[in-house]
């Protein structure tokens, strides 16, 4: 019987009905301890079972009938409860949830199946490096189970789930759509547990009338209702416990929170039990998982047995059934444990450690036993940390390595474990914790060992793997926080002049950070030290350093050699840091070689998809979108950026979202959407504004605001990285045009010099064509225009080609050569219309009319069926048209099979087809299928 929960029950009933109708959803119940979260979960599970049997809910509340599927399929319920002492036990919650359905793992794609087998301990597979692979595997398992009928997942005490389990469940919950899965989580409101993207339902305390009904049904005289209700403040558990105690003393003015007063009441009740019963309860509270065989082995060591729990069962504090020992409420377990003296708690944990057969369980209890340095416990914890790391439970592994470091007596081992803990915290996405651990490790590393001179200690700062790891982590934290200059200079300061093997990797990373920060000095410094450290110039760093001196002639060839040495991003060395790998993907764009950039990004996207490297995918998709946009495939670029944004949100990588605005801003600028460009500019931090500022320059030029276009980046960026972005050459050309149209060509001299020097150093025909176009503008001569159009015929960047055609057409019209003008202007108009470049379409149409074209109608391009699709529908349709099955598409796009089929179901009528066979015959050529990075 529930009281005062009609609204909440109706919300949960709707969620269950949606699941029965094939639609997925998730909900987080929030409330203080004792507010009734578990009771609501129990009610929902009972309602689902009753409805399946054709019964009605038996709680006395009116909730309305639930929908049925009508196909006779039964609803399955999976349930997991977080346990506070196991919050650091990697994937403990997931094992609890999935153990009953482990037979379904064989149906999963192999990387996902291997990941879950490693977690469940049912195989010898090693997990991959991506911590989000587990979330994808959970998503697939839940969707697969829902194929048999609706699925209800109940997660109680979510605030005590281990972080790896919580991340996996939340990732799956956010990406469910059309599977028929309902996930309900319950968590306290007095902790840091969050579930971004999941709707929350707060549970209020009971009002006076509902609380009175509860007490009346328990037989309490109305005269005492007011006292008990005031004392409990409407908390249902407090109402029951204070009523059971038949308290005669009012506590209206008690300073303690309700939960603390309930715990105090529990401690009083526990204190009245026999000594042997209290000891058995303490063993159960310390063990926490309800593992009856382990509890019995430990209790035998302490001279008690299962019979001693009889009194706790009789009083309703505990239950023993189905091979498990359970406290009626978590507060009872907490009151049992906290009410025991330290010596007894240590004795209990020592017995549990001795009785444990699971090494991770043994390590946890040894930690509880340790009251000071303990080498045995430290080694056990480090071993447990290694196992957690192997399962990509990075947060748990970080905590275990940190605990091991605090127990070891070896200073060098302590430094090494702290460094590893810091690196794993960063991998788990916890930058602040990583920085604290790395700082602590660095302080230890800087302390001279006993008997060693200060000079020798300082000289060995980064000659160890631990020192290199510390330096790398601290720099990466700074980079993640947006302080890219500190990332580069901090790393350079920590490397010093060491010639250690680790120094080369650190210096390469420092150069990458410096380039991404726009810090030319950091790149030059790293390049010089790297040449000394390895005895030869690194082509990537050498090329970047030359570009920092604005020496494209000598800077681009080393980058070309770098790309030739690694044909795709999949060839990136495992030892390379993320910043170096990011630069490897963008080298093609720096060179102006859009096809190479697309090849690198497509290979990286395919690698991430095939290996389920979800955390690395957003950046690769961003670079792919840049290449697609430059090639004129705007819908492709939009789909790639949309997917990158969704993954970044679903995996908690929200800092990545601000990096994705440049592609959308450039697209909006081409289309003349001033409001959208300015919204994106306002949302972008100043340090990351280069790409958006380039879009603003193009927008100004397209709208005829030439003064703003040339002044927006005036003075131009100094020699260095900001002059060699994926848009910098185009933006230089934009400013040259703006200066000429203002009648101030002298303001374009620096931009023209930069444009031409880059074009001379690159082999990209489009870049050489743009440089010629700019020269033609400055000199007002037709020959460079004609040469530029000849180069444009070799392909690349259709928007730039149309710009050249427009300017040449304008010159030809002014030179009274209207027939020639109309030919090139018609070609420009067709491209601008296809790209939906509204300002440029208007301008070209006006020029055509001025050139004597009698009937000029600036119009939208002929409707392409793919324009009716959402970005995700477009991706699904492409893959389906290529012959991929729904399950294969789901694995590549990190969706469920049912969601894929839902997208196809919605896409078919938009495309005018009714089956995959008809889809395969549909011409989607204008979608740019060769540029999708999916196959």
C-alpha cells in the first residue's frame, strides 16, 4: 500500500505502457533516504507482473489501466541495487544486472561480447581501450532482450553504483529510442550522483493527510498522529519507525536531519539485540553484498552462525532468503556498521578477507583492516586496480591505485602508483581529480631519495616512466580545461633538457599542444629540444615549427612526408598522445589536400566504429565534417557533426561540443543565416573562436558588409598556427575581396602575400586557383581568372570555384563581354543554388541580369529526396543502401537494431520506397556517398 504517490505512480505507469508499445524511456526518482523510492520500484515491478497476469494493481490507488502489447509477449524485469561499500568495485553493479542474462552475449557483435565477458568473468577476452564500449554493449543487450518482449530495468540506490556501471547504464539509457525498454533509476538527493539527459522526478514528503492515513492503517490512535508526523517531517520511513518505537518524546526541535534521527532509532533497536546477533549483523553489513556463503565462512571464523540472525529476522530488520542476506533498508546496515567499535569492525573485515575467494573482495576488506602502512594490502589493492584497468573501469582503477599508494612503504612505488592513478582519473574524465593526484605524485618525485644529492634527483625528474606520466597528465588536464598555453609550456618545463626515451614523446606532445593553442614559441622550443633529444628532426614538429615562422615553402613538405609515412589514422602509434593524433588527422587540411584529410578522417571514423572507440569518435567526425563541407557535401557534414554532438553529450564530453561549432558556423555563413552564425559565435569561448570568426568574415562578405569583413581579423593573426587552419586560406581570400571592394587594396597586401606563399608551397589545385583569383582582383586582369578556372577543373572546393566564376563573370560583364560572362555566371549560379548559398545566389542572379540574361530566377535546387531525412536517418539509409544489415548498422552507429529499423521505417515514405530492395535502386548520388566515412 502506497500513500500520497498517485502522481508518481501515474508517471511510472505511462513509462511502462510506452515500453509495452515499443517505445523506450528512462526516469530518475530523486529523494532523501526513507522517502519511498524502493517502495515505488517494488510497486512498479509488482504492477508489471500483475498486468502480465491479467490482474490489476493491488495497492488501493487508482492508476488507470495499462496498455497491453496484444501479442502475448511477457515483460522481463532486471534489477540492480547499488551497495555503498562496493562503490569502488569495478562493474559490480553491471555483474548483478546482467548475470541472469549472460546467455545472450553470444548474439552481440564480437567487441561488445568480449567486453561483457571480461566483466562477467566468463571468458578470457581482454577489453579494448575505450571505456564507453561497455555502454554500447549494455545498450545492445537490453535491445536484444526487448526483442522477446518489453523490458523493465530497475536501478535502486543508484548513488552507490560503481562509476563504471553508472556510466554504462546512463550511456545506454540516453541512446534508447524504439526498443520497448523502460529504465527507472532511484537515487538520493544528498549526493553527487547525476544523470544528464535523463528526466528526473523528485519525491516530496507526505502531507499531513497522507501521513495520517498511513498511521491510521497501522492502528495508531489519531491523538498521536500530530506528534509522530511532526517528528518524522512526513518522511515515510521515519513515520513507520517512530510509530514502531511508540515514541512518547516529541523531537520537533531536534537539530539532526530526519535520516540521522531514523538511523539513531535503528541503532537503539539494534542495541537491544543479543550480542551474537549484533555480531552477525555486523558481518553482513561489512560484507554488504548479501553473499551468504562468504558470510557463513567468515562467521565461522568468529564463532557465530546463521542461527544468530533469527532475532534480527523476527524483528524485521533483516531477511534471509534465496541464498542472500538483506537488510530491510540501507540505513539499517549503516546503523549496524557505524554503531560498532573500531576494533570489532577490523576483526570482522579481517575474517571476511580471510574467507573471501574473490581477489577484489579480499582487497577491499584488507583495505578496511589497514590502519597504517601495509605492504600486503597495498600489493593486493594494486593488483585489483590492474584488473579494473583491464576492464576499462578507469575510475575504480584510479581509486584503487591511489589507495595502494597510501599504504605502501616504498616511496618510488608510491610515486608510480599515484602517477597511474592520475592517468586513469583523466581517462575516466575526472580532470580535477587527475590533477590533484598528479600534483601529489610530482611532489614526491621532486623529493630527493634518502642519501641522494639534490642535483642528481633534479636531473632525473622525467627519466622515469612515472615522471613522464605525471608530466603528460598535468599537461592534458590543462588542455582539457581550455588552458592550452599552460599545457604546452607546463610540459616543456617538466621535460627540462632530459634526453630520456620518454622525452621525445613529451616534446612531440608539447609541440602539438602549442600548435593547437596558437603558441608559436612553444612549437619552436619543442622542435629544437626534440631534434636534440632524438638526434634528427621529427617531420611533424619540424613542419609545424617552419609554419610558425610563416615559412610555408619549407614547412609544408615535412608535413607531406609525415602523411606519406602514415597512410591513415589507424597507423597512429599507440604511444602517441591524443594531441599528436588530433594533429595527424588535420595535416591534410593544413596542406590544403582535402582528399588526404578525408582519407585520414574516414579511416579513423571506420577504426573507431569497428573497434567501438566511442570516446575518440567525435573528433574524427569533426575533421570528417570539415572535409565534407569543403567538398560541398553539406548534408554529409551536418550528419557527421550531429552524430559527434550526440556522442559528446551521451559520453559526458561536453567540452568537445564547443569545438564542433565551426562547421555549423561555416555552413550557416555560406547560406547567409546571420542569426545562426552569431548564436554560434556567442556560444564559443574566445580561445576557440578562430573557426567561427572565419565564418563571420564570410558572412559579412556575402551580405556586403565589406568593412566588417576586413576589420574582423585586423590585425591579422601573427605568424603561427592561426594562419594555417582549415579555413585560413579561404578567409585570406575573403579579406582580399573585401579590401578591393572597399577600394583599399593596400589593406590586402599581407593577406595576398600569405595566400600566394601557401599556394606556391602546396600541390592543391584549388589553393593555387584561389591565389590566382586574388591576384586577378588586385590587378584587375582577366588572365589570372582564366588560369584559375583551368585549375578549378581539377576538382576540389566547389564553393571556391563558384566564387571565382562569379568574380570573373563580373569582370567580363564590365569589360562588355556579356556572352562569356553569362556562361561562367550560369555555372556559378548552379553551384550556389545547390549549396543553398542565398547571398551568393542573389548576387550572381543580379550579375546575370546585368549581363543581359532575360529570364533569371534565383531558385532553390531541385528537391533531393535525402533533404527530407534527418541526419541520423540519412546515415542509416546510406548504410542500408550499401547492403549492411540492421544489426551491422546498429554496431557502427552505436544504436540498437530496433532504433535502426525505426529510422528506416520513417525514411522509406520520405524517399518513396517500401523496402531495402527499392532503396538499393534509388539514386542518392548527390548525397556524396563516397564521403561518408561509414563504409
